[in-house]
């Protein structure tokens, strides 16, 4: 069930949409919204609601207690398989052809149908491997 579009929620969604390939901490989001006079607790509350609605994915990184959030309800994200770099934190959309081949291989080998909208593959991106 979608919540009312409050000023705080609208600002938060705007911030998340401006960073579609990034996982952001609640503090980073609050810092980006400092000019909007939105408290950290309001950021957490709205992120929690967006996560419950399936619009935000929460994740962590190895070696860190910090929690990161990514907006996954944008048109370009829905139904995509995501690749997340453990070094820089950037998240990429896997090519549709590559995702299809991978998912078909898992289905054939394991008899398991992967929900690509709920799946993130972690590794190190080409830029960080340098």
C-alpha cells in the first residue's frame, strides 16, 4: 500500500532517483537532503516504508556495519539483475542477454527459477579491477 506523497517522501525519492546506480547510507541521504530540513529519523522512517513497499533494497557490505539503500522501483531497474561492486559500491544493471543466459543456466542445472528483481550479484567491477 502506497503512502501519501509528503514533502519529505518526495525529496527522499528525488534523491534516490538522482543516484540510480548507487547504494547510499541513510546518513549520506540525510546529508544530501540537509537543505530540505529533513531529519535523519524521517529519512530512516521513509526508507523503511519504501523497503516494505518493495521500492528500496537494503543491503550491507563486507567488513562494515553500515546499511545501504538503493531505489529499485525506477523504470530501468524493475526486473533487472543487478551487479554490485564490493570495492566502489556502484551497482550496475546486467545486460538483458547476459541475465537471460545466466538465469537459463541456473534453471537448467539446478531446476531453480531465480527472481531477478530480488537478486544482486556481488563482485568487483572492471573499473576497480583496473
